[in-house]
C-alpha cells in the first residue's frame, strides 16, 4: 500500500502492465520455439513460419513488451539461421 492515492494507483497500473507484458512475452517465446523447430526440422513452410514470427516480434515491440532493437536483433538472427539451414540443406 502506497503513501498516497496516486501511489496506490501507480501500483495497480504496474501490476496490470506486468501481467500484460508477461502474456505478450510468453506468446513470443512460444512463437520463437515454433520457429526454431521449423528451421531445425528443415520444414518446407519454414519461411512462412518465420514471417509469422516476425509479426509476433513486431507486435511485442509495438506493445513495449520488449525493446524494438531487441526485436530487430532477434529477427535478424532468425533470418540468418533460416538462410544457413537452407544453404546446408542445398549441399
């Protein structure tokens, strides 16, 4: 309990935002695992899965669940992993 009404409100807001961010980050982690599974399995629809993953990262960054630069870095690394897997499969 805060020392003032505004401190109480701030505490309630922080709890709500933390819960919202937790939901977004959990969804993002699940999507990330799905992308990695598709890439490592050499799935034909891995590029489609990657595009959906990019969308999930963009949404999480837009909702400030993660920083935008972190989302960009993760997307770049996923694209690189997909390209490396495709190149290895071509050999």
